[in-house]
């Protein structure tokens, strides 16, 4: 059988290579380390963790904990090595990062179906390819990828992304659906603030702590954006004449126009996730939670993604990739990892796992495995390939991507546990 080329030996590429190899598919794994490294990398090992040694929650009542359990049941190399080299971290899965990376490297290098070829790749090889080169893809390969999509915006360098909030955590007793001046359909959730509430919110926003700029990020990236906290510091009324402008909005409960209004816009077709309009921010995540909770309708908001500002490289996946992470119309090429717009270590591994399982089945002449939206693996893949997602930004797995239960469960923890059990039951029904 002809070998599949996997480009990149990070978490996504290593997982993809492993899933193919364990199914008897020969793999050529191309990795530019140790010949060449990005500024984020420091070792020659595969699966290097560059920002943290934590793979986040390991509890199935948490969406990323569910994703981990699904990966374990799919025979994930990344989870097997993580479990073998975990360190105490409460309910989280944290690892000895060097032992973890060494373990992945040794398992990959010793597999009889995997041949590792070091050196930078700048042109796509013939045959089946999975590109898993991450958010810091080298310029040469990025130019080659651009050639795959000559008529489309293919790579996004995002400078700013506003927070995303789970709809069911918004206090709709304090908010209402409407569009400005009642024009068109009522597509926005409007979160009012009184003069006193706005004054307190503005004061705290102006003094909130910002996140540091990482060494491999370009500080100039922020000059072309206007973080909401920077806008606020220009004057107390700047936001009221900008993203918090209340003109054309009347609170149906009072019949009056509020002093200020924060608007939320639907972020996915299901309406389970909403975007804070105009709230691109570089505040530290705890500060975002603290300050934005001062907006009455968001006092108990659940953030499925906090606002971020940094340079990143990722595909406009909803228009370019299908649910198997393949390029639409060019199915010999698939992508995996953060370049697809999945955010996070575990999510990257999950994308590599799914892409490889689908490719292996196709090479074996078998029908695809359609991970359903009820599973975390499936929900993530269906989100990044959903054409209804217009303002696409990188996303961690969260329960907002998974369909709600068709029965009531008291308590958030119990509800999430029921969602997790439903997902694992759905996964067990698949032929993997």
C-alpha cells in the first residue's frame, strides 16, 4: 500500500501518524526539527508542549475531559503517553512535559509502519497527505498551502477575537432579543446597563490587567486593533458612542432606551454560542470574567472562549474543509491541528485522530466513520466545517457545541454528566 505523508510531528501529526500506522497504513512522517525550529520550540522531541504542561480538566463532566475519554477509547497515543507521565494537578491532567514528549517520540520512531524523515517541507508530496504544521507554519509551506486555495481567503492572521458565551448562561430576565431600530429580524441579545452600572463597569475595565505579549508574537499586531479596554481609556463616553451605543434600542420591560447596551451576536447556526460584539480584548482571562460579569445579563456567563489578541495562522475551515478535515474538492489533502482552527492541545490531537481514522478507512475501501455531533470529537469537527459560521475564530471544545439533552436534568454538573454519558454511548456504537 502507498504510504501516507504526515507533515508535522506535534500532537496532531503524531496522533495522525499513530492512528494510521496502528491500522496497518505505512506512514512517512516529515518533521523539520531538529534541523529547523520555530521560536516557540525548544527541544527536538515530537509532541512538545510549548505553553503549559496541563491538558486541562480530566473530569468527564467537563467538555475537554469528555474529549480525552473519547480519545482514550479511540486508542490515542497522546492520551496513552499523557496518562503514563501525569503529575499531580488536582482534577486536571498535567504531565512531565519532557518525559511525555520523549515517550511520544520513541513510540513513533519505533513503530514499524512509520518512517521519520527530518527536514523542512516546502512542497506537497504526491499521494495522500495530512498537514499538521500548527499555527507557526513555516513561510515556505504556507506559500504552498496558499496555492491550494487560489480563489479563497485561506489563512487568517487574527489580531483580535471577542469572548464567546454559552447562550444558556445568559440571564435573559435582564436582556432581550432585538435589532437596532427593529430593522430586520431580532438577531441580537441586548444587555442593558444603567448609568450607575455603566460607570462602575467603565472604571473597572480601564484599570483591569492586560495579558503579556509572548516573545514570538508581534507587539505591532495590536496597533491595528482597538481592544475594548483601550477604547474605554479614551474617555468615559467612548464606548457609549461605539460598541455600547444604545441608540435605536428600547427595553421592552421599561419602554425606555438604556444608558448603554452590550450586544451579543449568534456565533453558530444552533444559537448555542454568542459573540460579544466589539469586545476584542487583551485582558487576562480572570480579568475578563471579573469585569464582564459586571454586565447584569452576564453575571453568571459561561465563557466557551475568552477574548484573545495574538498573531495566529489558521484556515478559513468552514469554507475549505469537510467534517473529516479534508480539503473540499481535493480530498487527497487533509489538515489537522491548530491550523484548522481547533484550539488547544487535546483538540489538536482529536483532529489528527479523526482525520487519520477517516483516511485509513477510505484507503481500506470502507465507508467513513461519521462521529456524531453528540460526541466531543464529532462536535469539534462539525463546528470547524460548518459553513454557517461566518466570523470563524479558533475554538476549544465546549458543551455549547454539543446538542442539548431532550430531557431536563437539575444542576449543571448533572446535566454535563448526562451529556458525557450520551456521547460515550454514541461513540461505542461506532465502528472504529
